[in-house]
C-alpha cells in the first residue's frame, strides 16, 4: 500500500519527480533527517516533502527527524543508484578553502538576524563561499570592482576572504548589515541605499554585480535594474532566484521581468544557492549570469521610471499591501511637497527619488515630506537633503524613536505620525561649524566639503593635501561618498572625527563601529 501511494505521487509529478526521488533516496540512506534538511538537500519544496512523507506510513520518526526503517529501505533500493544532482561547478575547489568556510560559518552565525519585512533568508555559509569561488572561476577578479546589491548573506565578506585584491562595494538598506560588514575590517565599501529611491552615485562603474533580491517580479526587476545601473557597459549581473516546483507562473512573471530588460542569459546553475529557510522553494535558488545588450540601457531607464515601493512578499511594502491614503497637511503651509501628494494641493512637488538624487534648485523655507510605510529608514536622508528652515515629515505610523544623527542640524519634535524638524542657528564652536557645513551640503562629496571647511577653520594654516591626510586618518570611509550615502554609524562617528582633524590627530579609529549592530537602527 505504501509503495502504491508513493508511485502515484511520482507518476503525478511526471518528469519533475526527480526531486521526490532524490528525497526518497536520502530517506533510504538510514540517516535521520529533519524536514528542513530534506528540503535543502533535495531542493524540493516543503509542500512536496510533506506530501511525500504522508505517503510513507511506515516512516520512522524521532522528534522532528525522519528516516525509512532498514527493513523498508530496500523497497526503494533502485533509487540509491539515482544520478547525482547537476554538477556543482566549484565543488572541486571547496576542499582548498575549509579555513574560509570556518570563518564564514562564524560570521554568518554572529550576523544580525534577518528581517521578514525585507524578505531576508540567509544563504548557507557554504553557498556564500561557492559564490565567491564561482566568481573567481568565471571572471578575472584581481583589480576588478564588484557591487553587492543588498548583502544580507555577506557575499562581500566571502569575496574579500577569497579574492582580497577585488574592490567590493555593498549597497544595502539595512543599517545593521552595513555596520556589521564594516566591523570585520576587510576593506568592503558600504553605502546606504533604498533601491526604490535610487542607487548611490558612488556605487557606479563596477565590472560585476551580484544580488539575491526579494523573489517577486517587482523585486527582481528593480534589484537587477539597479545592479545594471551600477555596471560598466560590458559588465555582468549574477542573480540568485528560485521558485518552487509547484509555482511555474510566478517564475514566468519573474522571467518576463528579466526579459523586459533585454538581457542575455549567459548561464543558469540550477539549485546553486541553498538557504537556512525558504522551504516553500525547496531552500534552493538558481544562479543566473546575465549580460547586458545594446538594448538594455533604455530598458533599464524605462523600468526605473515606474518604480513601485511595494516589492516585498511580507510587511507594509508587500506587493499585496493596501495603498495608503493621502496625508492631511493640517495647519502646515509648505512651499514644496516631497513624495506622493494630491495634485489638487497646488504647490510644487518633487519625487522622493529626485529629492535624494540632487539639490532642489529653488530656495524653500517650509517643506512637507510624505514618507510611505516601509521607507522610514530614508527619513534621516530626506531631512538632510534640504536647507529648508522647517521640514514636516508625514508618516504612516508613529516612530519608535526619533531619528539620530541629526542633532547638529535640527531640533526635532514629533506628534504621532508627524515629525517636525526645525533648523538650528549656525553654531559658534569651530568643530560644530565644520560638522554643520558637511551636513548642510548633503549632496556633495563629504571629504571635499570637510577639507574646505577644515582649512577655513584652521585659518588657512593647512594645505589641501594636509587636510586630506587628516581626514583620511580620522575617517578613511569618507572618500568618494556623500552624507546621504553614508551609513548611520559613520554619520554618528562624524563629530568625533571632525574634532580630531581640528586637533591635528591622525590616529582616530571610527567610534561608530563599537556601538553598531542592533542599536544602529533602533529608531526605525
């Protein structure tokens, strides 16, 4: 009877029954396996594994672990000769990097936990290592520039451990991840970015990009388009994407999103990525290597002209979330509206992405900013992006705490879903004046503004080269970045670093790294 149920399941799956047969072979080996292990090792969805287990009534169970009893394992002896999964292109390299794998296991275990609202699911440490090895096997990495478009999996650290001569930049929305990566001191450049609002200018011109995006058509399309923005003309994008064997229509929608970008699919490595979770897709995802064509750039521009904020599968910015109602300005009379506002209000308006991308041309005194649910992490940047006297931010829900890092610029007061930021008068203290000048020019290169302010504060006693050297010693991360692109832990470190450059110190370490981690984003 048991065999009949299994055969029926295999017959119904047809040519795609290979995954089920692989799971059966694993159960027949005599090892105790959890459902999660069966899902991950066979790359079969959790629903598929559950269906298989239901057809095996004589299955042995010990807590949450399963195996076929030895007297029944022989019923499936033919499966033990099952051909192995498709060849792993870097399996032969793994034994030479056991020390790197041990380091990555430690790094992944200590990393900030994933946020379900950002669709975070951690890749296994071995997967992250194999990504680094495949990059090195497929491309020449010494001197190459790699962009990680989101990096909850810590692929950037794996690449630096295996290929230290590669220049690696991470653009991520999660302040905790950016701080954690900087803590490791492996030379990775970190940039804050909400990809719905744009890619930092300093994250352009790369040879390669890698991304493991939210697995919605909107998420994959956006992350890949931003990755392409960060590439040189003849770069490559490596994309991790997976769908369960039971959801081909979802996979088709994602394929259509990729197709609309006019990309050449150079290679697909099936089930290359394995995860600690994501059991709906078999805890596995394929790895795509995508190459832009002459038609890609205009397709990317068209895709980014219609960016939606709802790109995730869960939380306030899920693709199934309810659209927000328009905010009521109340008694506030702004000169400018930023974000989504009704056209009937009549005032000049600008998109959030444009607001962050470049300074607003006209001088304005009062600004109203609509901050959608799920974009609260952008609030410090939205406030720094103007020199307006009074900014009022309208939120979808009250903040847990006021945003930090803005005390040198604004006096903040909040009332539920409204946050008022009133600009402080110019400070008298020399260090505070330098800091204020940096933050007042948030679209400009931070190190350049700092250099000129430092020379002025030191009454011209410093040369440009000497000022650069002081800044480089106090804040090596500051070169080539704007305050809007800087992670919050760097902005929090600015006051101490500025004071050190005024004192002539050349040995300050970044204090923002010592109290990063969970507390960095506690106000969001």
